[in-house]
C-alpha cells in the first residue's frame, strides 16, 4: 500500500492561477463592478495629473492605481481588460483612442513607486518571499495541493502589508518546497519499513497471480461491489494487505490529509452495481408494505448467513465515534461480547451491570429487540441486525469513522484548532453581521436556540430517537476495505 502512496507528490506541478486566490481580472466584469472599483475620484485624478506629462501616462498611472487598489498587485498593462480601459478613459475625459503605454520602463517603475506611497504598501520582495516560504514549508507537512499552499502564503503576505510577488514566484516556490517536504516524508516512510518488509514489497513487482498479472496489480485493483457474496473475499484481501507490514508504523507522523492526497490518483471509482443484498433489500421493502411497514424483523433472515463475516470485519476494522455519542459503538461492543451466543436471547446489561443504551434505534427496532415477556434481555438476532444497520448509518453520516480509512475518515480531525478559529472569530462575526465592532465572541448574543455557548464548544451530536434508517445496508461497507 505504501508503494502506491509514496510515488505521488514528488514531481514539479504547475498550478493554474484560476485554482488559487491570487488576484486577477475576472473574465466578465459587470457595469456595477466597473463603477465601484475603477472609477477614479477627483482627488486621484488631481494626483495623477500632477505626476504625469501626457495623456498616455495619465491613463496608465490611473489604471495602475485602480488595479492595485482592486487586486493588491501590479498587473502588466497589456493584461488590463479592454473594458476597464474603455471605462476609465472617458471617466477622466481623455480622447478616444488614448492607450495606456510607457515609453520607458523607468517611468513605469516610478509610477509603481508613486502608487505604493499613496496606498501605503511596502515593497520588500525579499521579506515577502521569506514569509511565503516559511508559511508554505510549515503547511506542506499537512497539505499537499499546491493551490492550498499558495493560498496560505498569499494570506500571510497580505496580512504583513507587503506587495504580492508575481504568481510565478508563488507557484515555483510551492512546487519546490512541496517536493522537498514530500521527499523527506517518503524517506522517513522508507526508513520505517524493515528490510524484510521492503523485500516483500519488492516481490509485488515480481510474483504473479494466476492470471499472469503482478501482485502489485492486485494491490491496486479496486474492491468488488460490497455485496454479501464478496465480503469473504474482502476479508481475505484485507488479511493479505495487512500481512505486507504494519502500515501504521510506516505512516507514523504523516498527516492524514497528506496520505489521502498521495493516494488520490489511485482512488477507485464508486461502484455503481451494489449486487445481491441491494435486491434482497428491495424484496424486504415490498414485503414490509403488507406488514404495516414493520420490516425490521425480516432483516435478520437476509443477513443471518453472513453473520460471521460481519463480525469478522467489525473485529478487523477499528471504529471511532466522531462525537461524544458512542451509543452505537457501545451496542456493537455488546454484540461482539455475545458473538458466540446461539440462544434466542442475550442479556440487556453490560459488564458493569448497566443497561445497554439502544435509544439511538427507531421505535420499530426497539419493538423488535425487546420482548415484554423477557425483561432485561434482548432478542439476539434482531439486536445484531439493529446494531449493524445502525453502524452502517453512522458510517454514512460520518458519526462513526474507520481508523486508517479514506472514505470513512474522521472529519473532526480535519477541523481547525480552536486557537486558530478564535483568532479570526471576532472579525468574522462582525463581517457576517452577528456581532458589533469591538464585541468579543464571549459577549456575542446567544440565539434563541442557545447555539452560542460561553465556550463556543461543540455539543455532542445525538440523533433523535426514532429516526428511520432505510436501505442502510446498501452502503454498509462501501469501499470499506480501502485502508
């Protein structure tokens, strides 16, 4: 698996400016934007007239000023859209046909200096490059896309009050640093792979399957559709992949987003045909229409024969809750503790003597799982079906993540640290109209629903009991074998 991972991200990547936040002229500028951003004021016209000696230089200086005010950089005059030139020219009553041209580069340089002085920006390309390089190198350890690295550098340079270097400077810098950082990461991965494991990985290129293809092709081959008939094959494949070595050790210290981007080109397409169980579920729904929509007791009859495979997969995969709501995983653990049971009922209490919380389930599921004649016990087969159905739904919604998975990664790990949010929160709340200037987040009015908490903490997400989960197992283990 690492052989797939470490080959990505080492080459030179040319980034399209359109994929970044680098300022540039829009292809289509509305009349409102022209008046708002490119109309010279009387004071600006007076200033430019006193600094120029001809119509061409006057138009060029005004376009340079308005372009910088709009974008924070100096575009070449030849890339200024004609519609902007045609708008500014009559605004200052210049003759039609007047073009913004400089006879000498020295004049253009002098005009850029006048604009910097007027807008109060510093021209220090050495410092701007230093800030950009430092920010890119810091973020490249966790981010891999050059556009993301460029955007971070842009933000830092703008915050420093410095003039932006050319886009080509950012692009070359991001590619160079990204390559250096990725090389260091891959060297670290290589060093953490034992000699025996390296030899095993090398054999992937030499040993061949029965069809004549290399084991490396088997490693790259996407899993078949997640139907019940394929689950055993998926389990065997997972064991084979795990047998290549401990990838947790190999990838120790590598940011999850980095590994994800490394493997992006090897990502398999979605499986369109779900296969056997999807059709079985369709039959269940048809039958359930004749039973008051109480289809839950019918489910175990369809999945019972694959019970061992489901428990086996649940044992091999490491699940984690992405919120403080761990009820489904607690129920799964309870089902696993009683996996060897073959009787009709299992206890409804955990090892500590506490009742297992099934309030996450729908009313129908609780009706199927609980037998009024057997208090303190669960109907085993319906409890197992309920747990695995709920687990599938939690995986789909992101409430449960699979450690080491890309498709079912823990989204909460990708959130900004609170310190980073807090730094910008006040200005953002003012910008979107949720706070007044000078107001701190802690003094921001709370909404009627109480969503603003003093600590701005994230409350535990708990699904309302009784929420219906339908066709959940159609997506139960979709690409769950991707590690």
